[in-house]
């Protein structure tokens, strides 16, 4: 009897949060799946009976050139961001490894770009890449690299470059902090004995540092990929997906269909495809977590 | 031995210089935002750019605070209301849930944990339309409640997964000792275990607030009256109007970022701890 009560109690603790998440996350996800199988536009949105059209929306979306463009841009954006964020974050974590107060304070301050609202970052970088008065152009013209300012946000590929740079800047601290926890756990005598054996710095890095922080590297990469692949606000504020769909990632493409064209079913279809991709990546993460701790 | 010491000294100085350079590069954009906000419109376009405002002015701030287009005080108030209640909601729901997951043998615990992990990875866009419809049906569309509920869904999984590890680190014997002394499970939790995990609780407060304050897309989608907008939506709507009035845009940006920077200064320890705990934000 006592055991039974014990079990029961546990559910009381967990249920409120679980119910909340069911109502506002899992039910909406199911709702979204249903939406994608129907034909819902602004006129039929609140009406009780909507036509089911099967997989028609998915077939339509997969036939659109715009969808493949968005998926391609998503990949370009993610690969470029993760590559530089990882290298930058790792470098910072290595440089700021020391535990003196100077290094501790400066390392902490560098987290600010990551925690301030993305919207602020987006506007800040919009200013940096502004054609007139923007810092990037001022410097490039000042140094004589170019004669007149580049219209960064007015051309598809330069706009893509701009949002990538902005996102790299916001994301570097995330990698730095995750990797530096890994670095802090490496015992110093590892390096000590390697030095006595005559290992060079590069050898120490490859044979001691990298293997020791493998778990942090994996976690930061998988999470980083998930967060970057679903990026929305930064790009939405900086370019709105333009110019000429030049920065229209899947999230923006889905948002546009839902809230500009009011084609809610197509929007839902795109977001479900995006979700599927993220879940595949997520499976890796959950596997890693399982190795880490018994669940 | 001596040369080794000397080499190490040189290496230390070199590392400090590299660190300082990297630090300046990382912080420069923020510095530029703040200094630009203290320039007048003409100096923004000065060539070469003024690294430090030679004639600082608060004109841009005056214009922001007196702008008839968007009442920034109201916006800050809205932001604080939304973030505060989203924070309370997620912490109140997460603390017991994390404890339940850490201490009790539950059927399907693995599955529940999996659900919370998965919900952290979902794109916000996947729940945006359904919740838009749901909020209209339960008539909380265009009220503070809509972004509060939506923002809490960001905080809850983070807080539960993070707090659970804190609760797991408290030995079970401590609960048992409290029980022997006559506490029931709720008492042993609130009086014994929870105070031992106050750091984790602080982290969950800070991050639930941060998630909600930073949100743009939920408030943008679920609130259509500008008097109820948080500052993030306000600044998003303002940039279109500014054109190239960058000192004003930067002043607005500084105002929006200021509460978070202040929070960071006082709560730095917990923010670092929370970020280290992993999986944060997108």
C-alpha cells in the first residue's frame, strides 16, 4: 500500500507540467500534422469542417522550386555558421582557459552577445552592414579595399553572407562556454607528463585536448546544428527572407506561407518537414545523453 | 630550468595579448551599438567613423522616449509583465516536475524525459499556427496570456532537465532522514531538498525570464495591438520607419538590451551555470 502511494505521489509532481506541455506543445504538433493534411486557408481557418486532401500538400511543396531553394539555403547557412562558430568558440575556450580573474571576467562578459535578445542583435548587424554609415563599408572604403560601399543586404548572396556573419557572432559564446567546461575537466598532469615525454603543443592538442573534450564537442555540435537549422528571428528582422528569397530559410518560407499568403496548410507542411529533419538530428543527441547518464 | 620559466612568462604575456584582442573583437559590435546611440545623426555617417563619440548627445534617447509611434515605457512594462508571469509559470510547474522525475519511480519516465528533450528541439514555427488558432478559440489571442503561455513552453523543458540533475545530486539518504523525522514527501522536498538546490532554482528563474524577454515571434504573432507589444516587437516595427536613422535605432536597441545586461551583471554566476548546464535557446 505504501509503495503504491509512493508511486502515485510522483505523478502528482510531474503531471501539471506535463499537462501544460501537452496542451501548448504536443497537441499543437498533432494539430499541425492534421493541418498539413487538410486544405486550410484564411477563409476556412475557423470553420468546423475542413476538407482532407491527404498528402497533396506534401507533394505540392516537394514540387516547388522555392522549397528546395529554402532547404539549400538552410544547409549553406547551417554549415557556414557551425564551422566558424565551432572554430571560434574552441579558440576562445582555449585562450580563456586560465582561471585568473582577468580571464574569468572577460570570458563571462563575452556571453552578453549570446544572451541579449536576438532582435537587438539583428538590428545591430543590420546597421553594421548598412550601405551608408555601416561599419563594414566604412572600414572597407577607408582602407581602400573597395571604392564605394557594397549594398550588402540588397543582393541575395551578400545578404546571406551578412546574416551568416551576424549569426556566427551571436553563436560563438555558446560554443565557447560548452567547450570550456570540457576543457576545465582535463587534469593538468596529463599535459605535464606529455611535456616530459617531449610532446609538442600540437601533439598535446590532438592527443590530449581533443579526445578529452569529445563529449562536449559532440553535444555542442548537435545542439548547435539544431538551433542554427531552425533559426528564424535573426534573419526575419535583418532581411525578412529577401532580397528575392536570397535568405529565405525553411522557417521563413513556412512563416511566409502561413502569415503572408494565409495558406496555413502549406505553412504547416513546411514546418513539419523542418521538424522531421530536426528530430533526425535530435536522435543523435538523445543517444549521446543516454550514453552519458542512465535515464 | 630558467629558460623554461622565461619561455613560460613570454607565453603568458602573449596569451594575455591574444585574449585581449579577441575580447575586443567579440565586444566591439556591442560597444559600437552603445556609442552610436550617443551620436547625432550626422556623426554616424562621419568618415572616418568616430570610434568614440566626440560630442556625446542623448538626443536619440530623448526622441525614443518621446516618440508618438511607440511608447517605450509601456513596451518595457509589457515586456516585464509577460516575462515575469512566464517565469513564475515555468518555475512553478518545473520545480515539482523535476523533483518527481528525480526521486520517484515512474512508469514511462524515460518517455516523459524524451518528450521534454524533444520539445526543446522543435522549431517554434511548428506550434505557431496551431497555437494561433487555439488562442483564438479560447479567446486569449491579443492578451498577455497568449505570449505568457507560449514563452513558458520554452522555459519548462529547460528548467525541468536542468533542475533534475540538481535534485539527482542530492543524496536520497537526506530525504529519508527527513522522512524518519516525520516529514511527508512534500515537506522533505520543500524544507530540505529545495534549499540545497537553491542555485539551480535561481538558474531556472533567470533563464525562464530570459527566454520570455527575448521572444519576438510569439508576441508578434499573438498580439496585434501595439499598446500590448513587448519591446522586442516594438523595435522590430520601428526599424522600418527609421530608414537610416541609425543613432535612434541603436538607442532603442540599447534600451531593449539594458535590462538583460543589468540582469547579467547581478546574476552572472547563475547565467554561466545555466549555459554550462547545456541545451539553451535557439
